C-alpha cells in the first residue's frame, strides 16, 4: 500500500492536475474569445486546431498518464495514430478548390 | 528476466538477445510495463480516435468546401457549448481525483469522485440534448435545413451524436466501476482504465467544440 501511495504521489500531485485543468480552461476561453473576433475562416481553422492539439496533448500526457508510462507505450501508440490522421488529410486541399469553383 | 530464460533453456541459445526476445514471446517479458487491460484500452482508444478523426476530417472538408455553410450558433449556443466544455473538463479533473483516491485505497472517496464524474457526464448530455432539440425545432434535419448547405444536419448530428453515445456509455461504465470498486469486485487498476476512456471522450470534445461550434458561430 505504501509503495502505491508513494507512486501516486510521485506521478502527479493534486497541484499538477489543478494546473493542467486550469490551463485547459484558459485555452478553451481563448478559443471562445477568438470566435468573437470574426477572423478569416482558414486562419481561424489553423489557430483553433493548434490550440486543440495543445489541449489534447495536455490531456493525453497528464490526465491519461502517458507521460509517466514507459516510453515504448507512447512510441507504439502515437506515431501510428498521427500517421493515419495525416494520411486522411491527403485529399483535403481539394476542399479549397471546391470552394473556389462554387458558382456565386 | 533474460538471465532466467537463458538458464532455463540452456545452451540451445547463443546470445542473450535471442533469449530475451524469446522470453518476451513466451509471456515473460512486459515490453510496455502495463497490464493487458490497460494496453487493451489504449489500443481501443487509438482505433476510436481514428474513427472520430475520419468523421472530423470529412466534416471539415465539407465545411471548408461549402460557401453556403449554415452558421446557426449564436451567442446563447456558444455560451451553452462553452459551459458543456467546462463541465466535461471538470469531470476529467474529478476522474483524475478518483484514480488517485483508488490508488491510495480510499474506497468511499473513490466512489464519490467517480459519481461526481458520472454526474458531469449526465449534465453534459442534458445540455447537449437541449441544444439538439433547439436545432430540430428550428427545422434542421439530416438532409435539409432552413439556411444553406443541406449536409449540415448530417454532419452535425452524426459527429455530435457519436460523441454523445460515447459520453452516455461512459456514464454507465463509470457507475458500474464505482459500484464494483466499492464491493471490491474491481481494483484500482480498473478505475484507472475507465479513467482512460473518460479522458478520451473529453479529448474528442476538444476537437468537436471548436470545429463544429466555433467554426459555425454567428457572433457580433
């Protein structure tokens, strides 16, 4: 019991989780603030995706504990996931072409 | 581990490397140093993340390609969705507290934190269903809506619907784990594995919220 208690203490104190939680709320607030600025669509998409990827990384690293697991687990899971998602974007630029070809 | 395998198998093997690999294949090694339950949940999460990514990429594709994409989310909807995001993020915090308490062996506090997390999920669902009913009342259907690109309804309802399903399943999962943990049927590790799932559901919303709501907001 004392070993696991020590482990729980080492791998993430209450304070650390509170800091992560507050950062996530602040990032969400920033996104909502940006929505009220009526930015151009593509710029908005890029900024929002960047912020969301930061939020997702915080959740994976601290809440999902991946930072404290053996590195082999992260190296097995994450590159595969990123690769598949990047592949999905292969045809994405075509959406811009469709937009520009839309008759007024 | 490698040493034991060497001595067990004797002179049949030449290098320590070969013995270490064999012992891993025989179930002796643990390359990730996690239990099979946890690894299983991680693999499920990666495959589920790919499912959601496919839907999100398809949605974004149609969104960028459509000049007449509807922007039905005015300030009250954005405030509602922001509150939903806050609720889900806070439920992730209570989930972390539940995992922590379970590792410390604090049964009643684990039970309490898990129920707080499930309550957050229920609140999220209620707010989301209210949002859906509002849109349906305004005339949004799967393949038609009063404002523009007909696909808006299909994209919105399939994406948020799949997420809502995940939240609902998560609530049931958390309640089952909470009750089982109190009866010592489930261990601290089971609580941790259910936590992985719950954080993942939270993580997916971190992409749905900006892409679906903020990108289709009509503000100011």
